[in-house]
C-alpha cells in the first residue's frame, strides 16, 4: 500500500469532531509514510485532511474537476493537483492513484464515491480495501441499512462483508492492511486484478 484515497466533504459538518478527525486522518496517513489522494479542495473536511497530511510532511494528490475548482476552492499547496473534465474522470483517477479507500463522514458525493468503489470491488474491477470511519456512530444507520439489504436478498453476505469499519483514525491503517479480497468470478472475459 502506497497511497490511500480519502472521500470526505467540502463542508466542515455540524460538529467540530469532523474537522478534527479529518486532520488526524491526514496526519495518520503521512506518519505511516503513505500518500494521500483526495478531492483537491482547501475547504471543509477536504481541506482539513490535506492540511493534516501536508503538516506531517506527506505527499498529497488532489483531483478536482475544472467546474469545481472555484466552487470547492482548489488547494494550491498540494504535492500535485490534477484538474479533470468530469466527476467520472475524477473517480477513475482516485482508483488509479490509490491502493485503498477511506470514507469519512460526508454527504452525497462521499456516498456516491463509497458505493462506486464497493461496486467495483464486487465486480473485481479492483481488489482494494474500503473502510468507513464511523466517527461517533455517524454511519450506524447506513450500516444497518446495508444489513437490511443483505437480509432482503439484494446484497450477498460475501459482498456485505467487504466494507470495513473503523471507529478512530488510528484504527484505519491496520484495518486496511488486514483486508483480504474476496474470491470473485471473472466477468466479461476480464481477468481478476
């Protein structure tokens, strides 16, 4: 594992714990001698995770669509900033540059990125670990819903179990490193990664 992609919001959230945790996640990644890949903004939790990693001497790669550069206020102090044409291209570069995914508390964008990464893992497009930071129980209801999806027969148990969960920033990297990808069939004549 060389780089971790962190999905998080460009908003700070309603409680100070979200910004504090984002900054700590950035520091934790850098102190583990890993690079950070994220959405490229200098505001909200995105800015906090980048600043945490940069303050600890880490590599930080931001990926941001041209249309969001002004809206999300692109971070100008990164190791590398990639400006792309679309959100689809952004997510493809997140996957290309990263060896694991962490999802901090966030909104629709973070949830979209989470579920696309999970779907790609299920379909053997990648074999990378995905971990929610369930800070203060933020994702409890989402995890309950995923259990409900499994109980109702829409998510197989082996796919439900691929989503990792950590309660603190310190637990993220050990949780990611302990991941073993599931065995999955190939599809569409594509070999498994």
